[in-house]
C-alpha cells in the first residue's frame, strides 16, 4: 500500500525513469558487447596491410578456431548467434526507452528541460543523432553481411575465392568506399555518445572528473575504431592492389 502511494506521488518523468532502468542496462551491456566485437574485427581488418597470405590465414583460423572441440565454423556461428541476440536486444531496448521517453515528455521529438544547454533542452549533437545513426549502422551491417559473408550481392568481389580478394575487389570501387565512410562516421557519433552512456548506466559516472574521463575514453575508442576500419580500405582504394585470381 505504501509502495502504491509512493509510486502514485511520482511525477511522469520519475515513473518513466524507473520503468526504463532495466532496458537501459540491457542497452548498455549489449552496446559494450558490440564495441568489444568491433575492436576485434578492426584488429583483423588491419591484417589487410600484411597482404593476402596473412589476411586469408587469419580468416581461415576464425573458421577453424577451437577445433576439434567445435565443428568447422562452430566458433563463428556461436559469435554470430551471440551478436545477433545482442543486436536484437539492443534495438528492442532502444525502442522501449525511446517510446517511454516520448511518453514522459509529452510527445515525439520533445526533450527534457536542462540548464546545461543553450537551447534549454538536454542533448548533445551526438546524442541527437543516435537514432538515425543506429538505422544507418543497421543497414550497413545488413549490406556488409550480404556482401562478404552470405555472398548474396553477386559482384566481382563475391566471385573471388579468397577473403582477401573479396575485400580488395569490393573496396577498389569508390562508391563502396564512400558508403563505408558514411557508415563509419555514423558509428563514430553513435559510439561517442553510446560508450559514455553505457558506462554511466552501469554506475561508473561519479563526479566531474569521471565525466571528463568517460567522455575522453568514448572519443578515443570511437576514433580508434573509425581510423582502424577506414585505414585499410582507403589504402586499397588508393593503391589498387592486384586482385588474386581464382585458386591463387
């Protein structure tokens, strides 16, 4: 009874904040999981600088990792299932939090009032771009999987047998590179705010110094990923390395 009375005395914003705690935690944890995956993926992509043998060997070891405990590609499928579940939970939690936020402030597109912003409303530029940035990233991931994993986009790149050849043939095309830059920029903005938000959600935001450090960490991680992913494909576009022939 006391709990019911206490809840009834909460303002609309306070009730919305309480109801989104779990969903924000889910969004934070799945977001950090994806950041870890991106860092690992970026490290692998840097092997493009070492040439075909190094990159194809890396791709081969991903397929055979933990054999014979797991079947061929077993590790990759575990990673794919975990990441897919993480992406789905991240999107669902984002939708739930967004809808509750809109309900709390009285409509779509409205913001909580804040004295920390010259506009009188809270939100940085990065946070304002989170939703459309997330849509761009999702579309990019789908295209990326179809292009290099599912091989459903039947371009010259997909006709090559070597993972290195597929990447080289794909990013020698300027429009593929340009789309990649746009997607990476969306990732940069999304991660800049998302990393900071995730760590504050799990309770690491304490005091002004922590805020500064988390903000710096978010910029560093986002910047490293942006440069790390863009560097090898830009090198491919500029140098136009020879594409290995089938069976090479």
